[in-house]
C-alpha cells in the first residue's frame, strides 16, 4: 500500500511535471531519507491542442494514481 509522503516529498513529486516522460517511464524521487524511491510508472501521456501535457502515473502497488500536469487549470476547468 502507498505510504504517506511528507510535504517536502510531495513538492518533489510535483516538480516532476517539468520533466519530459513517455509511457512506461519510471517516476522516482529522492525521499527525505536521501534514498531513491520509485513513485510509480507513467501509464498515459495526454497532450492537448496547445501542447500542454498531463502525465498519469500508476503507483507500484496500483492503489493510487497520480496526475502530474503542466496546467492544473487544464485538468479541472474543462
């Protein structure tokens, strides 16, 4: 089961939206203990007509999906 991430770790996950990913790419961060941690795998890359991308990331245990977007507005206001 997915663990609770600290605010600092959640910030690192959010910063990953500026990295270019393809489907099946792993998403990793350096956690608060200084260890490389596997957050999940990119399962889908969605790009709109303006070039904004949304990454759908599946956690290793498949219990939680993250969506990392270049534009939060683009996800929630359509």
